[in-house]
C-alpha cells in the first residue's frame, strides 16, 4: 500500500489515498488488514476538509501531522480546545491558542485573529496607544470588535469606585474624596472626606476650633478658626 494510502477492501483488494480527516503511513506498507487510513483525533481535520475542497492529486496525508485544528481552536497536550476568552488561533495548524497582548481580550471564545482582540473591561486605550487601567472614580465596559479602543468614563459627580479597573457604572458605589452623606453631596465648611465612604456616611467634622473649605479631602485641610480664613487660607473663588 503506497505511502499516504489505505486499504478500503481486502477482497477484492482496493486501496485509495487517505483524505477527509484521515492519514496513512509515511512509507509503503504490506497490504494486510490493518493497512487502512487512520482517523484524525477528535476535532482535528485535514486540509481538504478545512478548505472545503477535494484532495489535490499530489497531496498525501502521511502522518498525524496532517491533522490540524480549525480556526478559533488550538492544540493542547491532550485534545484540541476552542480558544477561550482572551486568546485566538488562525487555525489550519497544530499550535496552541495565542494570548492577546496585555490589556486586551476577546469578546467571545473561538476567535482566530489578533485583530479580534479588544481593550478589556476596566481598561482604556491611552494616548500613547498602549492600554492602561482605569483609575478609581472611573470605569470602562471594554471595547467591541467594531470599536476596540475603549475609554474610561467618570462616575457621576460625587461618586467613585472602590478600586481601579472597574468595569461598570454600577461599580460607582462610594462617595468620592470631598463628598459624603446622602447622595454623596460635597462636604460643607468645617467637614472633610478622604473618599471611599458608603453612600449615606456623613463627612467627618474638623477638630473643635478649626474649619475647612467646602469639599475638603483630609484633616490636614482643617485650619484654625483664629486665622482670617478668607484672606490667609481660602481663595474666595472656592466659595
């Protein structure tokens, strides 16, 4: 039996080129019952199948190396798998799924090109063309294949997020620095907030004998009331 061929019948003895997800041996074999084409492993295919065509007359599949993964799948040490989120593989090869670059992911499994990597949720495309995480007080739902370069959106006035890399407006659950109380209102004179307080938690009062401008963010912004606040400490524009 020629290399790349396999028996289809013993009586009468008939051999044909292996094709459609099967392969033969690299060298000619004795025509015995096991000299048949060997099926590719599960979820692996020969090029004629992957390219939806008939086998070329000079094309011989002579080893398991002829068995390839389809686009959006990758080879593993055991069985092929569909590329998970954040990875891709163009297919028609025996390679593992490739990871998107830092700050990028995919919107679904089974992607076959790096062009399908988009900015991941909680990140944005920075001015230097490199993805960067969103800071506290902002969030990003991530890119899409139509608009891959996401931007960070600021929380509503007075609100913030608890951590960097927030992914939704629903993460704006705490008051921003300088805000507190119901509705995260700006701290009034004589009060401050360093941020992160739960909605409804009041701004902290300055120590007795001291006060602050509106929207103060820490106790160091509380000044003695013995100082002429309007002329020496506070800018009238802040009123």
